[in-house]
């Protein structure tokens, strides 16, 4: 399936938004079930280890980016500008290797600036596991190693990632989505739309 079509160049249609909502609800139900079964879970506001140890800038689908952009637009102008600058710096390789700190992380509180608008991977992290067995988070992995997650059914990260791309198209790094949004805001025709208009798609 092609990337989520756009109505006006940078907004996914309502059907894509509803489909993304359905996936986010599905993830929330899995997360809620795991949390309830164990009685507690380490992931909470202020626990930001995963946001500070990204291998690269987040890669998201068009529909996820639209949600993130909506969250970004709700922030005070100065905070928006700071996040845009951090995305730009990270995209230019200015982040200290080997890890990238997510540009959306609020540094002092350790909270996500766009929590309600965060992408799918951030909703799954800690609660979903890759087919390889990788849980990514050392804190959750330690619980598993201690046998504290025995009997819990964790989500399948790989399957959800495939589902996202089937429904919403390929992922791109957030700096590319941000650049495309900026071009669209300044009247430039987004590349995908230009291709469709030329009948080449
Ligand atoms: S995935 Fe790990 S580092 Fe991230 S919030 Fe959960 S416990 Fe904390
Ligand atoms: S978008 Fe939010 S939750 Fe996801 S990595 Fe960035 S700061 Fe963390």
C-alpha cells in the first residue's frame, strides 16, 4: 500500500487518522494488560533512558508524523523553535555519538513534550519485544532476566512495525518530515504530490 495519501500536501486523510487511532488503542490495550497483570511497570514520566539512547532520530510514517506535528504546534513558540533546532542539529550529525537524545525530550522533567502525540514505537517501547528477543530497555530486560515477567504476554514489535508500514507507507526520519512540512507551509509543492500531479505515480 502506498504512503498515506495527503489531502492538501501535508495532512493525512481522516481515514488514516482513524486507522492510526485504532492502532494506538490496540497498543494501549496491550500495555494496559501487561501493566495490570504485573501490578506495576517501570515506564513512567521521568524515566527517560529510552528517549536518551536512540540509535538515530526517530523514523516514523506519514500518519505518525502528522500526529507529532500537531503536538509540536501546541507547544509554546520558544519550545517549538528549540525542538526544531535540536532536530536540525541531530540531523547534521551534531549529536554526541553513539546515542541521539530525542529532540522532543523535555530535558529537565525527563518527559516527552508531545506525549499524547508520540509515535507508535514510543508507545510500545518496554512493552513490546522483537522476534530476536531484543527488549532494548535494560530496566525491562533486567526484570525479565529475574523472572519477573514470566507469564506475561508482551507485544510483537516487528509485527506492529510491519502493520504500520502496510497501512501508512514507509518510515522517514523526522527531520525529513519536518523539512517537507516547512516547504508545504511556504507554498512549495511536496514531492509526493508533485509526482501524483504529473501522473507518474
Ligand atoms: S522503556 Fe525503559 S527507559 Fe524507557 S520508560 Fe520504560 S523503563 Fe524507562
Ligand atoms: S517522541 Fe517522546 S517518547 Fe518518543 S523518544 Fe522522543 S521524547 Fe521519548
